[in-house]
C-alpha cells in the first residue's frame, strides 16, 4: 500500500471537516433569514400597496324640518380615507372608473374602492324610511352600499388588504355619519309623531354597507394565485439544475471527471477540447433541452386542467427563462469550478424564492428583499408568467420588464463564460484529468503504458518494491502517478491523448 499521508487522527478529521461545517451552517443561516424573514409578518413590512378610489357619487338633498341639507357621502368617504390613511403602507389613487379598470386589468392596483353615483340618494332614502311607520314598527330599511373589489390575480393577499380597508371604512362611517343621520331621521319622525324603531336606529348608525367582492376571478383550473410562482420555480430549476446535470455528464463523457454509477467509476480519455469549446457544447445542449422541458411543462398543465393562458407565450417565455439561467449557471461553473454549484444554488433558488413576490408581494417584503429581487431571475420569471397566466400576456403587467432583464442575464452569462474561458486558456490553464496534473519524478521509477485513461506506474523506494495502480495525487513522500507518455506533439502542460482515435 502507498503511504497516502493521512493519519486518520482527530486533528486531521477536524481540519477536513471544518470547512464543510462552516459552509453548511452559513447556507442554512441564509436560508432561515430569507424564508422566515420574508414570510413571518408581511403586514409589518407593508409599503405603498396601491389601491384605486373611484368616487362617482352625484350627491343628494335631505329635506328636514329645519330646512334642506345637501349630502355628499362619496366626498365624505373619500376625505375620510385620505385623512386616516397610513401613507407609508397604503397608497390611495383617486382615479376615474376607466383608469381603475385598466389598473386592475394590468395588475397595477391590488383593488379598488367604488363609490356609486346613487350613494347619497340611497342614504337620504334610508333616513326617510327610518322615519316612516315601517321604521317605527321595527322593519330594517335598506342601507346604502359601497363596493370594494380586490384582484386575486395580483396577489394572494389582495383580499386581505381590501378587507382591512373595509373595516376601517365601516368604523369611519359609523363615527362621522351615524349620529348625524340618526338625529336627522329622529327630527323627521318627531314631526309626524312617530318614533324610530331599534332596527332602523341601528341601520342609521351604520348607514353604508361595505361589500368586499372579487374582481375577475382566477381562470378555470386555478384556485391558488401562487401558481405562477411555482411554475417559475420549475423553469428556474430547469435552467439551474439542468446546467449542473449537463455540465457533469458532459465533463464525464469528455474525460475531465469520472462518471460514477453506484460502485462503478468510468474513466475515459480526456478529449482534446479547450475550455471555450467545452463551454459552447454545454450551452448548445441547454438550448436544445429548453424547448423540450417547456413543452413538457405545458403538457402537464393541460393534463391537470389549467386554462386561461396563451400556450405559445408560455412556451417562448419558459424557453427564455431556462436558457438565461442555464447560460449563467454554466458560466459560473466554468469560472469557479465545483464551488459554482453552491453559488448557483444560492443565486437562483435561496435568494430567488422569497424575493420573487409570489408568496408575499414585493410591497410587503423587507426593503433588502425588494432590492435583491429587483434583478433576480426568479422574480422576473414570476412577473412574466403571472402576466401570461392572469393578465392576457399584458406587456405592461410585468412581461416586458421580465423579458428585458432575463435577456440581460443571458448576455451577461455569455460574456462572462467567454471571457473566463479565454482568460484561462491564455494563462495555459488547460482542463486535464487529475492524474495528468501530477508532476513526474516524485518517487516514480518507471511508467507503464496508459490503459483506458488510467496511468499504471511502478514505484521503488528505500524498502521493498511494490506495484500498484493509482489515480489521483497521493499525500506524503511518494506520488504513484507519472505523466502520461505523449503520443504526439503537444505544448507543455497540455493533455495529449494516448489513443490516436481521440486525436482526430
């Protein structure tokens, strides 16, 4: 047996383990921070949530024993919303009906407060009805109503936001109008010698019914507004995980690393390809794989009954996401090697999911999450897929921005990959099998021919000669690997194949 240089002692074990422990702890600290910090208390981080307010109330006149009084309930409601609003959390936009509809349609607004033209007239009718004989006998008169709409297509929390607005409106209307309207109705009833019943009095104290309704429900086959986020996760993983699989398998087939299947390890001759040529091969496989994966995802969506989207838009956009992420992932692996696996995991998944805006909208994320997500591929994938699935592929609903940013990622990946591989090649850092990188002459007496890409050597030392097969670098004094015998001309440090068929 060759002395490997390993003692097997505790100090060696601790030295070997420290790095792995540090990396695992660091990764899961980041995971805990991102996933818990982004979901624990969204309301505490609510910031500029956009809501439209449409006031179409035409006003009305209430005839009282002391003279007519003009009512403009819509203006009162609007003023109350503006005065009592927390502008850091909720951003109210006073718009007309057409603009509100357009904003809901392209996802600009989480919801809308709609004050109808007949609101003041309905309040006047309520006051008059309470003062009649029906109001005295206990029948509850019909109340006026204001509708609050929320868009489930914008976010899963849009309904929660509008319900919060509705609760505040009910309390504000009770405080600002309830006592006054009850007094007006009491005067009318007294003039006719009547009294107001308990049900009518209660209706007057809460004169406006606030209804929260769903605007443009989710399409058939979809009951979860987070579906675009999960679809985005699939295509992001197709790019990131696909790149890792493609890189490892191609490197194994080209002889740069062993291909291990269970207890078996397949070693092949190192291909005479440079780094840049290898990179282009990996990119080409990613480009071929992307449409196949995109089509499979669409097929699954069709099987489970998801509808309401343009299949062609889903197809080409999914391709864009997979290729952009795959190109960047390959470039990172080419730049830093195996460490790129961890970097890609953090970049595309760990940082991507909590900042995507799919589970918690960006308006309810901590500011640092918003900054990270602004250029994150996962966030762009979510915006684009949400636009395609829920907003009729509206370019202004996030699809346009997503295309530009993902295109930028693709270009950046190509530039990084080409620059890094060319730099390494200019520095003479050619890709080689591990055994071929060990300098000869360190305790090596004679070299035997290379068979199947594995160097077989015979070593002699101060003691008894022993024959051994080895692949890799041994620790300690002797190294049981010799340089492969060149079978043809080559530059120093360059791998030259022993098999003439591989040098074609």
